[in-house]
C-alpha cells in the first residue's frame, strides 16, 4: 500500500494508507527502526504497545516489523547486543488462583479425576510450529496470555507412547512400528481410553472415555529465548534439489520461545460409570483412569512433550500428585 502522509507524535510515527484503514507506528532506537503494524483505529487507542499486559496479545497483535529484514520479529541482536526482546510480565497475574479456578471447574463436572504436577527438567517448547506471523510460535492462553499445554497435546503424547511401548512388536516378537497402531486399535481397553475409528475393535467410530484437560502452570511461568541456527537454508529451501548443503552458506539464526523452571498441573478425568476394571491383557483388573495416570507420567518423563524432544527439550519430572475426586 502506498502512503499518503506521515504524522509524528513524539517517538511515534503513524503512517496512513490509501484506504485509510491501517496505520503503522514506529519507534526508533540507535540501531534499528522498529515498526508496529496496526489497524489505524487500534493504533490510535494503543499509545504504547509495550504496556499491554496480556503476553499473547502483546506478542502477536502489535507485532514488530523490521523493514530492513522485511519480517516480523520478537527478538533481535546486532553485533551481540540485544536491541529487541519482547518479554512477558506475569507478576500481575495470580497464577495459583487461575490454576485453582481451573481445577474447580473440573470438579463441577462430577468426574473421577487424578492429577500430578510436573516441571521441565530443562526447557520445554509447546506450539513451535503453530500458525504465526513469526517464523516460530508458542501456545499461549488467549485469556490469560500464559503458556499452557493443550489437553489434545497430552492425549497425543500418551497415546503415541503407549502404542510404541506396548504395541511396537508383532506376534513374532519383532519390532514393527509401522503396524503398531493397527494392533492397538484391535484392543478393547485402548479404544475405551482413546477412542477409535470404524476399523477397530468396536467396528464403529467412538470417542475415548478418558478426558485430558489443559495443563495450566501452577507457578509463575518463566519464558526464555532460545535460538536454532540452520546452516544450510539455501539447501533446504531449494525444491529443485540443485543446491548442495555446503559450508559456505551463511547460518540463519531463528529465535524461539521456551518455558523453563515452571510447574504444570496435569489433570485427567472419566465418568464414574466408565471407569471400569480392564478385563484382559497386561492391565487386567486395573481401571482405565489408573492405567492412563501411570502411563501419562511415564510418557512425560521418558518420551517428553512438545518440540525438539530428540535434543533434550520437553522432558518433565514429577513434583507431586493430587487426588481431585
């Protein structure tokens, strides 16, 4: 869009566009021109984007655009000097009260529940590949702006871990991960826990009986910047395959957000009528809830959750267990 005119207000510079809908506010530092791209009416209300309390809104809505780099960025250095770093401030939030409200809302559902608290052994990355205006992302609560772990992610990790560990071998005792899920779906208790499609034990689609709730932090979240440094960007981006992964390519540092030293509470639940003892196999006599609770702990500590578990991210250690029912 072409600009009609430019207005200056102190350190802010608002640029109007031809359709008169959008505005961009700019903040100049000694080393970089930081530009916020916002709708014009929003820019008129938000005088200082850095004063937005909700970290999810602060990070993703008044995003910083670097004209020279032609992309949005939340962290940038020049000559080893940090010149841009969008940091959260969770000091104004009562994290324990938020976690308590979450637990109360679960108990009102009249479920049999169990929970445990875990924290990352090192760092954890949730939602790295989510849709974002940045090159990387993080899953943040849309109301509170805090990092959290969606229940779907917890369910996916536990399901994947059980398939690999308990159904990874075929009838001959040979490792056969390709057909592991097929073997799992032929098992009644697996379908009862996670649900199944038509081609399964029940011969029909059905949802699982165990509910995996979102895991919210029970202590003040600590978000840390980390950096991945791909050295062969031209090689990866060349779909023709003509560019080799050569050492003369320049590295391309890409910052991403991680969570460390933060306690999360993992809660699972089931209707009392559905929490029946398993009648066959390895877990004979155990209830669905007890089996999932045990293997959830194993999955989080041995398999990890989130991105980059292969290089040490996302492994959790248990802090304490709480019975909610």
